[in-house]
């Protein structure tokens, strides 16, 4: 008896001692940020992935020509390029690379790596979903659409090992903003070619143990559905200024579980905070709750190739008959009603397209050939299916909209949950009626919210197109004067939102939790926080 | 004067006799009957509210005179949702398990009784089905079955003339029954096969065979009643798992569609919000777990009652 008790005593003491230090406190000592990242990344190849959660990891691993600023979305921080100079019309940009920039295996980063990467993402056989991001380059769309096989027609020119010249489709003074996006990151030519060919789909170069990166961090470990961790890249040119030792990304799908882990001291920051948690934290611990504007739009895609959604009047009726204000106030917390496609952005005045107007909606429905019967139901209107990716808050919003349509229009829609991959497949094959979706801006310009609706764009997925809209977008690419350019984009947006290929729901807000020990983390519209300048306070 | 002929009791009467003297099992039985009545008759009562009407001005309310169990995150009446959700959960529990047990019983007993090469082949098929990842299969299945299921719904509405609100919640569950039924029978088939193999060379079977009975009669009349015990125990243990599986599958798009609900879904939603609104978890979980407890008591009692070897008095 006594012996067993003696044996137990140190074990108990250790248990008590271990419990006193939370994961976050331990990580603070080690200088590692624990980051809730919502899901398992689909991969780490910057030219393949498309999601926000992958971009968080890529931001730690890779560095483009310019980098993100910790507190100012508009600021340009030199990254892989020491200088980036436009010509007089802002059409030809010359980048001088850092001579001391190196891949994490010690090989220098050269202009050839950049050119190789741009050729890779634009080659049609590679099938990159985000290739449109590089259409800023002269001739990129023709090459990507297979109209020419000659990459020298694209405006990418290697002058020497450290000089890269990019010729654009038109004057683009805001080009450095675009360059921050991860699709413009270089990939290590020597490593990609070692493990396969340039355009090989599923080339294994970006797997654990093979991947080589040029950013402040390199991949340390990756256990599927458990964690992904990055550590300092010793060959990074600015390694001496990197304050954070590493980042651990946790794929926690359920946002309520995530909030629970945060409150247990297992996370520095959560990916999101669901409405109930926002309310709870406001009461319990308001200083860890962050509510910040975020450039993103929540909307419902309409399949405009199907009846009755091919009729713009029907789409507009659907759009006008649910109360955005009520959804924002009572379900989404902090989100703003979206009266246009582009969320508020400095200098751009988003045209007012949508308000809550059930009277007008009912009129449009009747006009489109779906009159109401005595009970206010519309018996001729088919039962539409409303597709959702299986996520918690999406289902709540969808059920509210479903009930509002029943009440205001007398129509029934059927909510259909699908697992993420099945959901994407259904959208790509236009095998849906309505689909709950969202879009987060890639850079700070209305173009990122408008260009996706052009004909044949990989993110359109509605079957909608309009020649006048295309024409205006083309015109905007040639306009150098920012004010005139915004006026053209505004006209384009007016055309698009009037035809309502998507039903605007809300403009995003970022609700999340952040541990007070994290310093150097500021509100950002694009939410691209550079990790290397973050500090963790130990006590 | 002839003495009245003493009538022998049939095995089922005998079993009922034994069961009715088991207090726990009878409690379980009556509780289950009560739950079924409450869930299926209850919603007809005028005081039960609609489970789908949203009131965004009153979300997450505590239990009160108007909302007995409070309201959920969209202001819907939780009491009504628990009752309607119970219909789905009970239906899934009974039908899907029934399908699985029926297939498993026949497959396992044939395989075990006939033996030899056929037995090998049938069991290897079971092994292969076991090896396939269930959730991946279900996702693929949901892609395929989507259209036929909605066509089936339309067909039922057209031929019967019933209202869609009554038909759709049941017919959209068909893919779910098929999915669960087609996987759930594997374990039962193995249990039944093992049982049949232990019985098929025992004396009473030899006796039946020497009387010249056919295979079918021997198998279903003499062997299967002995196998029923373990199968019932396994079934009562499988029902909870199947009811929970339903909520997972519904989340992946196969089964119940919002705004309709089931206990599994209500519990999942409630668990997410348990810090802020405990009722949302408490009430559905109370209904769910007490039903499962009752099932277990009943299953336990049935095993004792149906065991032909237990002493007759």
C-alpha cells in the first residue's frame, strides 16, 4: 500500500504541474504560434491550390516579389525583389531580385525560377484553376487558352539571373498589390524537375521531405488530420529579422470545437468564431474577441442555364425577397448587408443594386409567369434545390433564407448538404440550382470581385455571361487613370448585379479569437498576416 | 368425465411468459411504446408547434410556458423538433436495423449451414465489403442515388396523391436505409454463421435429419431459434450506432434534409452550442439515451426469454 502511494505521488505532482502550463504557454516559450486553420490543406503547391486555408500556410513557406505588411494592406514591402520599377505607363515592370535570396536547400533563387513558375501555371495541360490570376501578363490568356504554344509570346522575360521583366496587358499601377497573391510565388525549378516534369499533375515535389521553399519558414512536419508545422528557414535572406520560430497549423473543421480548444489554452488564434461564441465572449472575455472588416462577399450562385433561373426576373425576385439586415444582425454577427458585389474599398463606390423589397419581388415573380394562388403559394414554381457545403453556420443562414422565401414569395426550396468535394464537383458540372458560396478578395481592387464573372472564368460556375460586361472589363484593363478605371468597373458591376447571376447575402466580417500573448498582429482587410514579425509574450 | 386437456404452450407464449416477469425488460418495453406514441401521435395535438417555423427575434430561449423545451438558434420550438426528430430516428433505427438483420440472418445461416466452398466464397465477399471504407462509399453512393431518390419521391406523390410534406421526409430517407442496410448486415452475418456452425452437428439436429426433414426446415425450424438470442443482443447494441450514423450521413447529404431534423442532428447541433445553451443538448440527449437504455433492457430480457435452453417451468 505505502509503496504504491509513494509511487503515485510523483506522478500526481507531475500531472498537476503539467496541467498548470497550457499548450499556448508552452508554445510561447518555444516561440511557436498555434494557428487554427479549419481544414486539412489540399496540398502545398502554390500553383495548384485555391483555398484561403492553404494560402495561410503558403504565406509562411514562400515569398513572392513583394510581401505583406503586418499592419497596412496597401503598403508594399519588398520581398524576393529588392526593387520593382514600372515604366512611365506602368505597363512594363522590372524586378531586381535579391542576390542573397536562397531556397531552403541553399540554392539561389533566380529569375529563371519565376519565369518557370509562370510558364507552369499558364500551361493549359497543367490545368491550374487559378491561372486567371496571371492574365495581367501580356498574352497570358492566349497562351493559357491554348491559342499559341509559344511561351515567349507571354510578357515574361529573363534579362539575367537577377533581373526579371514583366510586360502587362495594359497600364496597371496597382500591380504590386496583385503580386502579393500566392499564385505569383516562385517554385524551385530544380526540385520540381527532379521529382517529375514541369506540368505533371500531382508532381510530388511539394510533399513532406521533398518540398523546398524560399520564404521565412520551411516545412517541418505534416501529419494528416493532426497538424502541419513550419520551422525557420536557415537560408532565408532575412532570417536574422524573423522573430517567430515556427507556426503549427491545426485542421479543426468544427468551429465550436475550435472555440472550445481556444478557451482551454490550446490555440493562439481560431479560424473563425460562430455567432454563439461571439455572444459568449462578449460577456466573458471581450478582449480576446476580434471583429474586423474583411473583404469578402457571401452570395448564392444561380445556375443560369436551368429553368426558371435563366430568367433574370426570377433571380432578382429571389434576391429582393430575403432580409439581409435581419440575417446579418441575428445570425451572422458583424456582417454587413451586401448591396453590391464589391465590399467597401477605399476609392470605389459600390453601386447600390439590392435592397429588401418583397413587394417588388412578388411583382417580378408574377411577371415571370409564376402567379400566386389564393393562399399566396406559387404552385407553378418548381422546387429548387439549394446546395450547401457541409458547414455549421452555412446551414443556419440557409434555413433562414429558406423560411423567408416561403413567407415572402410562397415558394419552397430544398436544402441539400454535400461534402466539400462533392459540392465543388456539382458546381463545376453546373449540376445544381442554387449554391451557397462566398468569395474572399485576392487583392485590394474591385477587379478581384468582378473578373470572376467573365465568360469561361474558372470561378464563374453560374453559366452567366454578358458581352457588354466583358467589353467593359477589357476596357478597364487599358485604362491608366485610377478614377476613370473605377468608373468603368462600376458600370460593369451595375450590369452584373442588375442581372443577378448571384443572390447577394452579406459582406463578410472576420470574427475570431486571438490570445493576448500574440503581439504584432493587426487588423487587415485581406487578413494576410505575415508570420515572421509576430512576437509571443511569455508572461 | 374427462379431465380438461392441458394445452401445451407454444415457444412464443412461453417466451412472453418469461419476459413479462422480467421487470426491467417490461419497463423498457412500455417506455418504448410510450416514446413511439409521443413521437408519432404527439405532433397531431394542437398545442405542439410547427418544428420549422423560424422566429429570429427569439433564438436560444430558455424553457417557458410557450416553448416547453426552449427554442433553437433560429427560434424554432425545440419540443416540436424533438418529437418530429424522434419520428425520423425511430424509423431509421427500426427499418435500417431490420433490413440489416434480415439480410445478415439469411446470408449467415445459409453460409454456415451449407459450409464448404460456398461458405468460403460467401465469407470472402463479406471480408471484401468490410475492407471498403464506409464513408467514402457513402459519399459516392449519395452522388449516384440523388436523382433516382427524387424521382421516386415524385412518383409516390403522383401515384398516391398525398401531400409532399408528408411524403418527402420519408422517401428522402430511402437512400439512407439502403446505405446502412447494405453495410450493417456484415457483422450479423458473421455472428449467425458462427452460431449455426456450432449447432449444425449437435444431436437435436442429427435427430431432425434422421427423421428425414429437409434442409430448409432443419435450418429455419431447428437451428435459427437457437441463434436468435445473440442476434437480438447484437441488434439492440447496433441500434444506437445506427441512429448516430444517421446524423453523420445526414451531415454528408444522405438522409434528413434541413429544416427537418433527427435526434442525432439535434444532439450534434446542441453539442456545438452547449456552453451557451445547455437545453439544446440536454433535451434531445435525454430522449435519445433513455430510448437506448430501454432498448438495452428489452434486449437483455428478450435474450433470456427467447433462449430455448433456459429452464422451462
